[in-house]
């Protein structure tokens, strides 16, 4: 079945998901299986990301959030970290070139200050030049869920110290506004390929009611059919949000 037919079939049954998040895991193992350097796995992972981002758009998914680099990933070799940064740079340069064709709003979750100044500038440019587009891709870069929550608490505390906020005002809705994801809905579905079944510090706050789907396929091999399968699993779940049914 072609992509378009699949989209039509899915739409007849269920409306599209609003927000899907993905832990792009398994690039290293994919490369190792082929006797290639880990950076070749990340390059294949970046291709897989392109494919899936396009497919999400075909399905009408408004927000896609991907874990591209965690606060812990700095522990990897300089060569591997540099390889991932080069791929991101290349992707963003392309995205800036094709901005009007792709019509995607690029956002970045994470502390970008540790990235190289040129990459920081590319991120800022991509973000500001794309902000009027509806479909949104969030890249988690130097991102950690705990770090995000601590940062939000610090921002709120700062506003209390400045007299702009009262501690009693704080509730879940207000706290959410201090997170990178302020103003966007929580993901309904979080996918982790590669056979690992961990959260790894990804969207800790936002995943309170997300459905997790863990899949036994390495990220560079992950294609539209796997996304269909994850969405089908999602629709088979019975979401109760703490209520009874
Ligand atoms: C996890 O797999 C993957 C990463 C830490 C990096 C993900 C980055 C990319 C897919 C490229 C980013 C660029 C764009 C354009 C999205 P792993 O290396 O931990 O795999 P392993 O568990 O098999 O070793």
C-alpha cells in the first residue's frame, strides 16, 4: 500500500495524533553490525529522521519531537560528538535553504549554550525564520528532562525573587509554561526503537500520560511501516488518564 492510501485508511479510522516523540536509538549498533564507524550509523539515523519527519507530515501530525543529543551524550568520544554536530549543521543548513519548500517550524529543546557558536546561530536562525509555519519539529539538543525541570524551577524562582510571581500561584499549568515545551500539547505517543526499554531522561514532565511503544528495530532501519505499527499499537491501548472505565 502506498503512503497516500495508508494515510487515507488511517484517517478513516482515527484522527491523526497531534504530537509524536521519538528516541532515535540504535545508530551505533546498526553501524557495528555492518563494520562501519559509529558516525556512519548517525548519518543513516539522520536519513531515517528525514524520512519519518516527512511521513509524519503526510499523516497530519502537527508536532514531532526527537531526541538528537542528550546532556549525557557529551561522554562519547570527540569524534562521535563532532560527527553528530556535523550532521546537525548540515541538516540545518539544508533546512534554511529549503525553508519555503518544507514549511516546518524548527524548535530546539535544551541548553544550546554548550554548542559551538556557529551551530547556536544556525539553530537561532532556523527557529526565527520558520516561526510562522504550523508543522513543528522539536530537536532535543543537549537536552535532559531533569535539567529542563530544574531550569524551569529556577526561572520561576527568579521571577518570585523579582516580585513578578507569588509562590502560591504555581500550579501545573503555570509550571509547564517555564518548560521548553511551553504552549505545545504533551506527546500522546513516545516511541523508542532499538529494543531498549528505558526513558533515558526524555520529556519527563511531558510524558506523564504518554503511551510508550518500544520496538525491536534499530533507528536507521525505522521506516513508515514501523511508525504505522507504533500508531496502531497506540490505538489499541485504552487511555484512561487515571480515571476508571
Ligand atoms: C542514539 O543511538 C543516537 C544518538 C545519541 C544520536 C542521534 C542523532 C542522530 C540520529 C543524527 C542527528 C541529526 C539529525 C539531522 C536528526 P546510539 O548511538 O546510542 O546507538 P547504540 O545504542 O546502538 O549505540
